[in-house]
C-alpha cells in the first residue's frame, strides 16, 4: 500500500507554529472485510503519535469506508480515494464531494497516476476535482505524477 507524507501548510505565523505532518495510506483497490477489520483494530488503533504534530489518514475503497470509520478509534482519519468532478445528479458510479462530506469524511485523494494514465484524467480535470472538494469543505490530497517505474 502506498504511504504518503505531506506537510500541511498554514497561512499565518500563529498557525505555522502548529504545522502538522500528514501521514497517509491509500489502500488502492485492495482489502477485504477481514483486512479492514485487522488493519483498524490490530494496527491503526494501536499506533502512537503526537496528535499536535501528526495527522494520520487512510483511504480504503468506498465500500469499506463505513466499516473503517466505525472501527477506528478517532486517532486515524478516513479519506475517500477519489471525488467526482460533478455535483450530485445522474452520474452513475460517481461519488460527489457533497456526499463524501455528508458521510462525515473530511479527506479525499485526487490525481492518482493510474487515474491519469488509465482513465485519461488531465491536469484540468484534477484541478476541477480539487476545486469541487474544497468547495464542499474537504481536504484534498493531490497526487502529482508518480509512476511505479
């Protein structure tokens, strides 16, 4: 599972003193019910970190978000692996930023390399998804061009 570490940026000196590292794991299209249960209850709920300096986020597949949220003890946040470029409507298979936020998820990941290469998502589409996420009040983790090779 890919792990990403980014530093959250703030705009004022007061906030700069409280910068946090964000450590995240994207589960990609992996995981079963048993895997989610084991990762949440036996691994993630037992990690120790300073909440003032680190925020931990995991991104299970959509069908496991509810289970992960229910099993995690609050130390770890849950993210959606993607967000639709559209709002609510007749867009079968899409999950809108409003729906993600309504479900109590505050994070999404956009710009995955495989979405760019396999599904043709351009920088413009990714930028639009980031905008949609931010308009809905989501934190967006932007992937910028990593390839396995």
